[in-house]
C-alpha cells in the first residue's frame, strides 16, 4: 500500500512562552553587552598558569571595536536597569511553566543524557535514525532547563556582587566576592555559547521551528494511505 504525505498544522508554543522567548533575547543581549562595559574596568580573567597566559579575556581591540571601553558608568546604568526586566521575564516564564504543567515537557529525565547524545549524532549526520522526542528532544530539554538554572545563578551572583555588604550571607554562600564575580563571568560566557549553538540549531532545523516560536503553530508531515487504495472490509455471511 502506497503512503501519501500530508501536512498538518499542530499547536506547539503558548503565547506566554513565545513572549518570554522574544523578550529574553534582546534583554539578555543588553545584559551581556553592558556587563562587558563593566568588566572592561577590571578585566583580570585569563586562561593559563603562573606567568603563562593562553587566553586573555579580552584584548584591547575587542573593547575598542565594540565601543565598550571607557563606558563603565553607562554599563552599570544599563545593567542595573535591565536586570529587572531579566528577572521579571524569567519569573513569569518559570511561573507559567509550573502552573500550566509545561515543566513536565521541559525537565529532562534519566534517559535524557543518553538520548541527547543520539540527537547530537543525528545532527552531525552520523546517526541516520532520528531519536524519539515529544515537544522537545532530549538535547533541548537539557539546554532549556540549564539556561533557567543559569539565569537563577546569574541573579544570585549578580546580587552578591552588586550589594556585597547587604547580601553578605549570599556572598559567603557563593564563596566570597571574588568567587561570586568569577561565577557571574563564567555564566556570561555560557550564555554566549548558548546563543551561538541555539542560532546554529535554528538554521539546521529550518523555518518550521522558527515559525512555531513566532505563530505558536508548526506544520508537521504525516503519512496516510491513499483513499483509493484503502480496501473495504470483507462482508461475511450471516449464519
């Protein structure tokens, strides 16, 4: 029996999820940008040992090219303003996922890490069979849950850096001011990597996924038998 392929419109993302996604994108971008203005004033982090430096964050040309140098006050003003938008948007998103039950589709389970590896192999065209998935595949579950945890971590580390005296207890839990600052910086680098990987995934998976985050619906292809080839059930004589 030959199968025909048909297209079906399926609801995927609720309005709140879509709004939170599109608000978070520019807000987090501004937070990173303004954070780099602040970091410029004391850019001490590097990868290396002793006097040997393998990677320095960041060269002077990086700041001058992006017009980040000498703008400490601008960076602090923008950072402390948009942190409220970052917090409120994240709070609404998490609250909605809890109330609506979306968290059940989002939080990874004990099989997710194994399946995420299969997703990676499939995306790299090493594995032909696509791993099983529901609304989100295993890799997406891990990534999206991680970004929520990272956002929570950024708020805590940011507060301890912003008000180390008033939030001295929080600063102490995080290992002290210097450790809180390092953790805040590492989380920022993590966001940048997430952005890049997320954009690559959008390109790989095409227009349909992007459209679903804009409209809330996606187009799925389903296979069904041609009506002309469906045989009627045989009639059995009644005894």
